[in-house]
């Protein structure tokens, strides 16, 4: 393993210290282990809190800022944040209008965010939860109950964050977040596994001429392994899986997301193939995002997310956002 680290046990804490140094507009609480917007809480504003295991950067800490999250809770690498940590972040950003928890569908995340929401309720804070379960590759795995939360998490956080920023009520912010999730589907491929600093070796072995089809963002197994094929064939198979599982509608936002170890030249090549296939299906790409946003450490691979949209969702997508990982319109 070759990585720019000091001690594997200190990676998350030292990365948070670096995030704080690079972005003074954020408030990093090293003791409670959360990242919040400076100036929070804002009285009367619905706050958004998300989180999960580290190793998926810029998700979630990189999406804290105006127009998106109010706080994020980074767990250890691929490990859920603990309830006390989530509660501390929730209390730190609650402005009296309630808090929306955006939770990826993994057993640990779901359980710990639920416990934190119950603890927040005991302290008079109303919490709504938006569960993200867009990964159509598998219905169940050893890592989660039902479909996993992957690329659509970014879209939920962006669109619900914009609704909160413009003054939406708690129920409205949660509702638009759930609508984004319901209209989203994702599918991923891995060419290589990611390497966690503590293990010091790839999470699974994959022969040079094989790929993992439908892999999860922690390296969970997908539907099957198969021989590596040309990109156009892989994109077509991913789109077939997405459309079979969930009809996206005729207007979509497309996310071609790198998993950490795939260069942009390949992501743009994949996007080019996808545009041709969507055009043939009479599906209009209203907006697109190509890059590394929901990663799996240094995994070579990518995911494709399609989100069916209406005019309100597009307006909220286009609204200004100012975060380390996503920034436009401001």
C-alpha cells in the first residue's frame, strides 16, 4: 500500500484538520467529529444533516455549505458515525425549524441516525429522515437491508438543501428529498477494489481481465463478475438495469460518478456513450454532472445515476450552491 498518510488510525482526524485549514467558511468540531457551516444555527431555517463512513469524499463533508448541507458527520473509514456524534451535529445546526437527516440505506447508518433522531426528539428537536436507496444493482446484501444509498445522495442533498435555503418548511424539505430519491436509480462497475488504510490491501481480489458488476461503494459484491468489455457495452448494460428497475421518465439529471481511481477522460467517454443511448430512448438530459463525487477511496470504477426531474426539481438543482465539493451560481 502506498498512501499519503501518517498513521492509519489518524487518517480521518487529520483529514478533518486539513479540511478546516483549507475552508475557514466551515466549522470543524474535532471533539464531536462533525463539520458544520460557519454561522449556524440560522434561526428559522430547516437544517440538513447527513453523514456516513469516511472514504467517499467529497461526500459528505465536502457538501457542507450554503445551498446544501448544514452539517456532516464523518465516521471512520467505511464505518457509520455514532449516535452521539450525529446528535451533536443536529443540535449544533438546529435553528428551531427542525432538522432533516439524509441517510444512506446501510444498516449501521440507518440504526445510528434513528437513535440520534430519537435522542434529538427528547431534547425538543423535530427530525425528519430521508432515506436514500437508489442502487438498483442488488435488493439485499450483507452490508444493508434493501437497495443501497449511493450516487443519488448527492442529488437529494443538493435539491433538498436548496429547498431549505429558500425557506421551505420541514415537511416540504423532506418531501422534495424523498421525491428525488424515488425518481433516482444508480448502477456501478468496479475495475479494481479500494484499499483501506487500516487493512493495507485491496478489499477484494479481481483478476486483470474481470470486472465487478453492480459493486457497492464499500466494495460490496454486486450481481456478478464478468469479463471486461468495451465501455459502450457496459454503459448499455447499466442503462438497461436502471430502466428495468425504475422508469426514470423522459427528462433526467445524469450523474457519471467516478469511484476515486478513474480518470476524467474515461468518465467523459462513458458520458458520451450514455448520451447516445438516452437519445435513442427519447430521454432528454436536462442537466449533467461528471466527476468524482461519491467515491470509494481509490477504487477504479464508476457509477451512473439517472434522476427523473420536473420543473421544480430543476429550479432547485440550478439554485446557487457554495461547498468545497460542489459550487455554482454564487
